[in-house]
C-alpha cells in the first residue's frame, strides 16, 4: 500500500486461493477493482472488475465463448494437458454455454420455448406446492438444514418436472454436478479435473439412458419436445440433444441452490432487512434482485477476444481469455454508490445487476430462478420469523459457483 493509502497495482494480484476468500471474496475483489480493474492474472487470464467494463464485455457481440478460439500461447499448458488426458475417452461436449452464433442461436431458439414468460408463470403452482410442503416438514421437525431440505431439492425437482425426467438418485447427481461445475473455476487442481471427468462419464450415461427412456415414454414435457425436434429433421443432432439436456439439468438447479441458500443466509444475518421483506410481500421481486446482486451466485463468466481488444485503456491481445467478475461488478460503488456493500431489499435499481450475464448469452433460466427464489425465500422468512443458526455453516469450496454446502437452522 502506498503512502497515500491507495493499493499499489504492482503488489496486488487476483488470488482466490488466499485465506478467507471463499468465505467472503468481496474485500479482495474491491482491492483489485480499485488498484487494477483490467488485470492480467498470474495464470495468464485477464480479469475485469468494474461494472462498466464487465457490462461492456457481456454485451459485445464480437467476442466468443468458444474455447477453440483461445490462443494456446496465452493459456495454461499444464491445465490444458490435464484436461486432454482426463477427458481423452469422451467426445467434447458442445452445449449452448460454449457456442457462438449461429449454432448458439439455433440451439437457444429450440430450448427457449420452455422459458417464455407464460411457461414460467405456469410453474408457479408447482413451486408454491413444493415450497409449502417443505416448510410444513420443517415446521414439524423444528429445524432444517436449508441446502439439503430446500435450496437443492426445489430447483432440482422443478427442472426435473420441466424435462420430464424419471426418478433418479439425487445424491449422485448432486455430487456429479458439483464436480462438473468446478471446471468453471479459474483455478482447479489436477485431481478436481479428473473427478470432473469421472462425473462427466456418469452424467453422460444417465442422460443417454433418460433420453432412450423418454423416446419410449413420450409426454408433454421439454425433453419430449427436444427429441421431437431432432427426429423431425431440425438441426438438433443426437449429440446436441444430450449436451443441451445435460446443461439444462445441471445449470437448471446448481446456481439457484446458491441463490436460495446464500441469499437466505445473508438475509437472516441482517434482521432489519429480513423484517422489511417479511412485512411487505410486495418487496419479493425487488428483494430477489438485490440478493442476486449482493451474493452473485455466479461469480465469474468469460469471453475470448477474437481480435485485439482495448478495455479501460488497456490492450488485451487477440486470443486472450477474459474473465468478467460479476461479483465485483455487482458491488462497484461507481455503479451502486457508497452503500454498494450493503444489502438493501428496497434498492430501486437492484435489477441492473449482471448476475445473469448479458447479451446473447443472458441466462435462459433467469425468470425461473427468480420465481423459485421469490417464493422460497419470501415464504420462509414469513413462516419462520425466529429462525436462527443451529451450528456452523459450511461453504461449498467453489470459486465461481460460490454457495453454502451446509446451513443448519432452528425455527
């Protein structure tokens, strides 16, 4: 730190492995946002921390999400070699998450029919019933472990219902999903890469079996519709079908778990904010956007520069991997004012957060995640006004999809 009290950019570097980061990443992100907002990480990636820069990156149609466009000379060779070795016996997954137009446009169009405003609103009775049934059980028990009782089962059951998935071992799927999304972290160990490869094999086998089962048992659901699109000669191939189903199944619940669990945790730590939401159901929509801003269930997203790029006066070379710190952007005082690090369920512009990304890759399931969180969190705080911690919390150990692994409460 300099004599003026400012952080010296030459002495600060993005280090999500430092002590305390997973518990509370926001002080470190604030340090980087102030000292070096367009930052060259030691791993070779570029990282953006200001809201203005992040929003611009997300909206820029000239950038890519396809890892094939990364310049190998600007990537981590050891990480790439371990990935290639661990996944050598598997074909490359090509979900919407890693595709550019026109492939992304085509696949998103096929899937987006299930995520129209009317389709999402039609799920409200299901979500309300699932939440109320869970809260009834919690009331009877007098305590709950929020993640396993509510935050995980709710979005899992909803996406399973949408897809028309048969019953499956939720514990296995939770473990596989956790291993797979770890590959989204900017830093990952060789063992974690190998665990992800094993999870990929298991998930691929499950999805293949489900698709074959669904072919024999078609109903009025999203998976049947996607199969019909493939079989009717649309450009959705069998591999693309499996890849989109896996993406929907994993992404359809993984991030919402973090929003519900971590959002409720942060709210209950601030009794005045919990009371404001409890006393005014009209705040449910605004409060959910504020929780999305405040906790940032997805902390990072990425783009690849197809040409030389300039951001904030800094030159980023063609082929570079650029990370957008959604969490840092969501706490930027240049955007949110001096109270950017405060949780305020009445924040009027909370909906301007970047937690769902932006541009053509704006999260397809944003409306569904909001609906689930509004109902789950709103009904929980009103049903259990005296809920309090009943033991130690545990974080899930992920840098990107940061959330709670264990959240015990007595009600």
